[in-house]
C-alpha cells in the first residue's frame, strides 16, 4: 500500500467541534476531502448547517450538522450518540471549539475567567471523555484537541492569561488521557497553531491592529493560513499516525523558536 492510500480517510467517521468556521471549518474540509464522513458540531446551528452543506457539495461526502453547547455534559453525550447514529460510527474527533478574551488579569472578572475555562478546557474534558468511552469499547480511535502556541509562550502585546492557562491545560490533559488509554487503542494528541489568519482575526477591530506587530516578530513575517493546518489534521485523523499519541504538534511558523 502506497503512502497516498495510507493517508486516505475513506470510511472514517469524524466530528469537528467549532466546525462552522475558522480553523474548525478548515480541518473539517480537509478530512472530508480525504474521504471521511463528517459532523460539523457548533453552538451556531444555522452556521453549522450552512458549512455542512458547503463541504458536502464540494467533496461528495456525507456531512451533517449537530447543534451543541460543548460545555453542557448532556448535550455532549447527545452529540456523540447523534454522530454515531447518523454517520454510522466514530473513528476520529477534533475538539476545537474555543475563545479568547484579551482582558488584563487585574481587570478580569471571575465570570469572564470561567467563560474561557469552560469553553477552552472543560469542553475538551467533556468531549474527549465522551468520545473516549465510545472508542474504548470499539478498541480504536483518534482524538485531536486544539491547543495553541500560547500554551508554550506568553503572548504580547495583548493580555490573555485565561487563554494561555487553558491551552496549557489542554496539552497536559491530552497527555494524561493518552497515557491512560494507550493500551486501549485510543490515541490523543494536540495541535498548537500559531497566529492564524482566520476571517475572525482579520476582521476583528481589536486584533486587526496587532497583526503588523505579530508579523514583525514572526520569523516568516506573516500569519499562518487555516489551510496550512490541513495536512496535520489529515495525518492525525488517520492510521498513518498510529505511533503518535501524547504528542503536541506546533504549527506556528517558528514563532516560538526565537
């Protein structure tokens, strides 16, 4: 079997949280193009359905949408059950939903802190363990959690302590799950993107003014493109990465290598 056949995701069943836009949409598109059937999971049901229809039309794969609040345990379990029922199984998952609040720590309310912790870290626990229980029973599966280069550095000039802390937590949680499930056939890895030129970043009135500063500090002198994560997504979702577990994959254009 050649490498292209090994990289194929034909027959795989995959969900992507936060899949309606941005990095989630890019990863969902990539795995569908590689042959997987995909569930777009997002709290914005209309946007998720729109994205599902768009990817299905472009790839010819079965793509569904599942409206889900990934911070709600009951909704997460219902999402897993729905994906398994409608797609016919679950082989790989991308737990990607997240948020960032650029608020100085001494000005941040506990409520704002909890918003970030709940979405960025608690949802990763809920989705990973719900998917993990299903995968352990079937004896195989790949869980990919979106962390960030912010788990490795403190970003500047914008303050984002809650984001940095939760993304570091995502990596350590994923490593812990990888160790617990290594002999049960379930792999758990993280992808840590650098600054990416998503539509949200490029249009944000708060972030757009920072792009020149980030680019001045970046070895490549530019933001990453969402589709530059797609190769890594396909690799980790498929069987070619069978020896990869408990690993964090930085895709940051060497930003953290200074």
